């Protein structure tokens, strides 16, 4: 008997098909969305809590101190800073989780395709090093060109000043 998978490949062994792949992706999406929901909920709780504390502190100022503070302007500045903090708390988790994701993905690739899967990241880091060296040389050449342009402009200015 031949079993044909959804992708059209015929194989002698029993085909699992793509159903398991879709189920696994569904579980991953649900877990990611649940994690992002928790991060957003906690971020907004922190944001509103801090905003409330600052507003309460501003309203407790005595009349003499309030002359020097514009509450609307102060709250506007506070909102800008707190929104920046909110954006960091929502996306800052990537700073900590990205290395783990990369290591897990690399391990999974090596497990699936063998040690040849290690070749891609190695080539990536080698090309990154080569690109860095080329960029440093380009920046050094650009600096030399700018210095020569400055010398040329200085010489032209001295020449024109001598003509006057």
C-alpha cells in the first residue's frame, strides 16, 4: 500500500499528514497569545497604578506650590514617559526571551536535519564578522575623505581671502 500525504509525496510508511503540524501550531499560537495577554494586562496595571500615584501626589500639593505646576502639562509629560515604560514592558520581554528562543530553535533544527543545521548560524556569524570589518574600513575611508575635503575647503578659503 502507498499512503499519500497532503503534500503529494507517496511513501511506504504510514503518513502522519500535516494534521499534527497544524495542531502543534495551534497550541503554540494559543500559548503565545496567552503569554502576551498576561504581559499586556500586567503592563497596563503598572501604567495606571503609576499614573494614579503621580496624579494623587500632584493633587495633594498646597496652593502655593500649585502656582508653579501646571497639572495638565505635568500629566502630559508623565503620560509620555509612562507610555514609553509601557512599550518597554510589552516588548522588553523579547530581550530576555530571544536568546532562549534562538537556542531552542537551533537545537530543534540540529535535531531534525543533523549537524548540517549548525552550518547556517555559523555562516551567519562569519558573514556578520566580515560585514563588520568591511563597514569599519568604509567608515575609516569616509573619515579620510572628509578630512581631505576640510583641508581642501580651508586651502580654498585661504586662497580666496588672499585674493581679496
